[in-house]
């Protein structure tokens, strides 16, 4: 079965540092998403990406966040200057349709900001 | 804004049926989903239902949707120990964003 791969599985970073979370979506998928889950809280939508641009973004996705599809295979989430409250599990997802009926999620990257 | 709520915990005996409930607020939801998360793993799509349907069956899984009450349920027949996991319901809105519930932890006792 095809899968979405995220690296690293766990990243620890110091407050104020930049982090890049990487995702390899399924190869023929066109729609890409990032979600996050702070420990003990709900999974929250961050951003959707299609045709090399952001389609939708939530209030969480402020100027500290950016996404990129640098080489046609990877899909990255960058946090420019991490804060303690950015500590969370970050999930990438991809889909070949505009709905989530065919979306696959990665296993997540746990980001710990210290 | 949209909100999705679930009960936190459900415990059943192996072989029994499990029913996990979910309520949502967004009446314009297009699809509603059930995801399963096992320890250390990502979110696995189990099933979904289009908002103009009221029931969908897929092997051991039955989804019921009551649009009037904005209530969604997932019934797992003949629950097995391998079904122990966290189950999330989610609604999809016009922007194709998912709004998730907090998850229901299902524990299946042998």
C-alpha cells in the first residue's frame, strides 16, 4: 500500500531555532496538507497546498510558518523561530483528489521545543 | 467556528459491538470521516460518509449519520483486541479542511 513518509520521527530543538519538517507524499498526489496535534489536544489543520501554492491556511499558520515543495517530491513545513508552544506532533497528508476521501496521513513528526 | 466532540473513552469485551459517537456543528459539512490511530502510528482512514447519506456499511464497520441532530456514529461489530486504538471523527468543510474531534480511546478486553 502506498504511504506518506515523514522525517524525522522525533526532533528536539531549542527555542528560537528554525526547524524543517519533511514529508514525502504519495507520488501521484496533487493535494498536500499539514496538521498538528498538541499533546492532549485535538488534531488541528494548519495548511493545504495545491498547484505550488497555499490553498487554505488556519489562524495557527502565521508568518513563522512556511511550506514548500522544493523538488517535486518533498513537501516541507518550516517553522522559522520555534516557540515552546510549537511542541506538537505534526502530520503530513496527501491526496489525489480535492476531498479527503483518498487522503493518506504520514506517521507524524514529534517536535519538542526546549 | 466548527466544533466536533467525542467521548473520551470506551471499553468493550472482545466479540461485543462497539459504538463510538460524535457530534458536530457545521451543517455545511460535505463528508464526515472516521480515522483510527494506533500507538506510534499516523491517522488511518477507516471510512467516510457523504453528507446526503444516512448509513454506510463496510464489512464490520457501520456508519450512521443523523444530519438533523448533527450526530455521527461508528459501530464496530465483533470487536477484536486489534481494534484497540484511538478513533477520531472529522468533518470536511467547503475548503477541504478537516476539523477533528478529540478522539475516543477504545479498549477491548479479552
